[in-house]
């Protein structure tokens, strides 16, 4: 990628990415009765947190196909873990939204960087 991220922004993005990933795991394994909910539709909640995670990872780390693959695997793992938690269940639809949102987060950073590079010329 042609852009460079200032070291402090890269560090903040990494902290945000790992905090978001941790929040995703925790919110996915707690009993449904203690999971916070917003007034947003279920899919929008999922999309938002996974998009933000993909975005933060793309800013914090070098954008590579490996990162995309890891995010898709993470999305699937989160759903599979729920099979072990009483009261929770895995959904293929959630996996699809989560994986897509993560990849869209990565692509968002790539597109913004490309647009910025084009406007500097």
C-alpha cells in the first residue's frame, strides 16, 4: 500500500482492534440476558462492530490478504464458540454479516488511502 500511517495512529488502531475483537468474543459468550442491546436491528449491530474491527486492523497492520482470511476465520470461530454456550446459538447469517463487515472495513481503509493518494498528485 502506498500510504503510511503515523506510528501513534497505528498504535491506537492496534489497541482499538484488539479491544473490539475482545469485546466481540465476550459479547458472544455471555448469557443472552446480560448481553447489552441497542435499538438497532441485530444485523446492523453485528455489521457495525465487525466493520470497526476490520477498519482498526487495516489501519494498525499492513493490509494483506492474510488479514482478510484471519478475519473470516475469526468470524466463523465466534459463531462456533457459541455452540458451547448454553442459551447461545450459531447462525450462518451472523457469520455472513460478520465476515462481510470485516472485509468491508479492510476495503474502506484501502479505498480511503487510494483516494488520498490520487488527490495528492
